[in-house]
C-alpha cells in the first residue's frame, strides 16, 4: 500500500500514513492526463485577441492611382490586407470561444491519475494538528521550497492564514481539485483530515 510521511506543525516527522489505494494508487493513463490538461488550459483563455479589418484601420478612402493606363495592378484602397498597415484578413475578432469540456467521469479519472502520479513520486506530504496553527507564516516555513498545492478543509482559518504568505503556494478545497493543478505543482501538502474527504468525494 502506498503511503506518505506525516509531519507536525514543527516540521517533525510523526509517522507514515497509508493513502487509500482507490484514490492514490490507480492505473495512470497518460493520454487522459494530457487531454485533461489541454481542456483546463483552453478554458482559461479569454478569447479577447482582436485585429482590425480593412474597414477599421485608419486609412484614406481615396483611390491610390487611376484605374487604367499606369501598367500597374488595379488597387482601390490603402486599407487592403495586401499592403503594410492595411487591415488583417481572417484575423481574430475578439469573440473567440475556446471553451472545451470533459465528461465528469473522465475528469475524475484524470484527477485520480494525477494524484497517483504524485503519490508514486513521493511528492505528497501530510500535516497533522492544523487546528493548533497560530496563524503565523513562520510556523510553516519548513515546508519544501518550490510550487506547493495545499489541499485542506474549509474553516481552518488560522492554518490558511499561516500558509497564504508562503511563496509559490496555492490552496484548494477537496471538492475543487483539477488534474492540471495537481500536476503543475511540485509538492502536494494535505492536511490529515482532508484525506477522508477526498476519498468520500472521488472514490468509485
């Protein structure tokens, strides 16, 4: 059975805690993880990029030169896409919709796969006694450097206050996890109480 080291608020190792196999020890499907990451990132895009068309650029409307007799190609507008400074043809309109969706079952399996990857790589640690937190950042300064995702229950305000000033640290509740965020952080920090909540929400 897979396990993770449990620490107290002083950063001292207390014990090795077993993690539920139905959550942290499932068969990982790399293609599904890649798909979940793509969907998550695509859904963060706002689609606000916009270019000006030939009717929107500030150019004179006068004809460039006469239609016939010059030997040159026929042109009627400086705003045509063929010219430098002219409008853009087929550019983004500012109304792009990049939203993608993933079925709930696939999202769940992708998340469990991401958690299993972290568990296998020994990139999960557990903190106990968070109810005794003093709300001071220095109390948790022993946590590993690098990007950390802290998964905790709501209502633990002093513990949350203690971690919010740590660099490269994000906080999520068990019900709002995503495969991308799990994979994007080097270390997962779980409160001991949240493990049962994760199992209750995501176990088959």
